């Protein structure tokens, strides 16, 4: 009996030693409840925080200055006056002028001749600048780190001022330009500004004769591209206009009168006798404007087209304003 009980105990011990223990049960981490909005149809959602040590923070998109390079400058003519309308072609410095001329470029309109272009890379650049009436200017290489100054040149330019007999600038003078190869035909014509300045713009270089309209005395000008010719002209007092201003038969002194001659307003003031005089008035029709406080304004036409006369006079009677 004792032997039988010991055998049973030994058998049980051997069975426990030879049977491997069952594997441990690993329960998944607790996730959202099945009814929660964060629950996933495919099973529980991981709640361990993601590793963000290697991901950079958000960066703002770079602005134009971060990726583009600005190139600015000014465009002037031979007399350093700003060119107000022009076109700029900006290309890499390795580009030739003929290649740049095939591109349309960017138009600019600025009273001071300023421009600014942007490029996706640093310089150097090539610049081709063009404007109507000028020879295109090519400048290369341009570093781009400082503003540039582009000078455009006309094929030919004659300029100057017109002066009256007393040496003061006089406007409204008609200036004519004749080509030496055809001296009987007027090729170009202009009128001096109120400040007495004028410009003649032949389409090509060459020799020209310049004169005041109606005069036979000419001045010679040999024009080359890039070499403007200055001619100041002393206008002979061949034609004179005198206007006498009165009211009720008595002269009106110290009254400013305006005679519009071609493109210029020329102002003269009446003297003690009521007379105002203009010298060097070209042939044609000119507008006389009379406006002074206390009197009705008047408008008259002065005709100086008679080639047989050099002195033209007109008496103007002013009417007092009604009170």
C-alpha cells in the first residue's frame, strides 16, 4: 500500500516537470472605448507619443527677396534728361546682344526714367535698353549690386535756345532744318518752348542747315550719333507786334497781355502809353488774350501773315465789368 502511494506521487511530479508552462497572456494597451470617436475599426489605437526629435518645425515660405535678386537703374538721354518710356531686356552676361534683341523684355514708364528688374539668380547680367527715337543701348556685364545708369542716344540731335534782341530767351520761335543734300526742302521743323529751348531730331546723321522760319540766314550743323550739336540762335527783330490797350479813350498801363505764338505763351506788359510789344513774331495767326480785374476778358487773333509788313499794330478797347 505504501509502495503504491509513492509510485502515484512520483508519476504526478514527473508529469509536472515535463509539461511546459503556458505562455503569459499579454493584454493590449487600453485604447478608446468602442463607442468613442477615436476608436478605429481595425482595432485599438496606439497611444504612445510619436518621436518628433528628427522633424524640423514649420518654416515660412521665403519672400521675393529670399530667392530673387533686384537690378535697378535710371535711363537718360545725351543731355542727361530722363527717358520716360523704354523697354529693358535682362539676360545672363553670357548672352550676346543679338540674342537679347530677340526677346521682348519689360516695358517701363517713369517720369524720372527709373526701372527695377528681378532675377532668380545673382549677376552678372546683360542689359539691352531701347526706346522709340533712340539707338538701343547694350551694357554687359552688369554686376547688379549697385544701380546702373543707361544713356540712350538719338541718331542725330540739334538743340539750343532762341534769344531776342535784348539777349533774353524768347519762346514760340519756329526753327527749320534743311538737309544739305536738298537745301530747298524743309526736312524738320519745331518751335522753341516758353523758356526758349528747342530740339531738332533728324532721323539719321548728316549735315543740316538750321534757320529761323522766314529768314534766309542759315547755320550749319554736322550731326553724328552720340555727339549732339548745340546751336543758340539770335532771332532778328524782323516782325514786331504792338497792342495798345485803352478804356474810355484813356490808356491802361501795367496790364499783362498774353500772345500765344505757336507752342509758347509770350507775356508782355503795357507801358505808360498802354502799349505792349512783342519782337520776333513769326508769320501766321496768333491768339491774343486780355484778362485784367475790373474789365471783361477778350480774345483776339493777330494776323502777321502779310509778307510785305514787319510792323503789326492793334488797339484793344476794354469794357468795364457791370457791377
